[in-house]
C-alpha cells in the first residue's frame, strides 16, 4: 500500500491511496462473508450458500461495492496515524481499479488552519470616558418619565 499526501490549495489536500490486490484481499474477504449472510441462491437457504458460489456469482459487484468503504477506512486510519486535523467532510474524487486488480483512490479533504498569535503587548488602546453632568441625568429622567407615564 502506498499513500501520498499533497497540498492542492491553502487548506485543501489530496491523499492518493494505491493498494495492491493483496492489500485489498482482507477487506474483500470481510465483504464476501457479509454478503454470504444475505445471499439468496436457488437451492440454498438464505445465508447458507457456499462462499465460492457467492464469489462466482456476485464477486465483481461485491468488490465494487466494498471499494468506497475500504477507501474510507484506510483514509481514517492514516488521518489518525498522522494526527492530521481534518476540517469538514472528505470527498472521494476518484476510485479506479488498477491493471493488477488493485485500486487507487484520490480523496480531497481540508485541514484546520494553523493560527499563530502575534505579540500584542506593544499596542496601546485608549478607552474614551464620558463625563455625565446633572443636566444629562435630568434629561434622561425626563425622557423615561414621558415614556413610562400614563394618563
């Protein structure tokens, strides 16, 4: 399995995951056993068909359906292993099978920005102070009395 990460824009990155058939095989085996439980093949009770027959009949479809789940699990493991701060929901840009029956996934994701605080101790802030006079207070009391009063 080969994983490469490359930045595409300021916060966007692409992870390219290339897996060989041997890397995919454990995931496919799990998908086949799950499909075997639900498979209905003539001559067998539901879930009792032989695994070889399930692979023969539904093998390509099961593998195709398992690819997004495989990409998601490998992506999650790699993000956790490298402690990458992913922001938002990753998007699968490309999922293809290679010539050797392996697979290649391209996943786009964004990371949280790193913010470095500057030294603000040299900035002087002046706070304006309002002086109130007796006329200001009397005027406000008069306006409150007019607003609250009733006839």
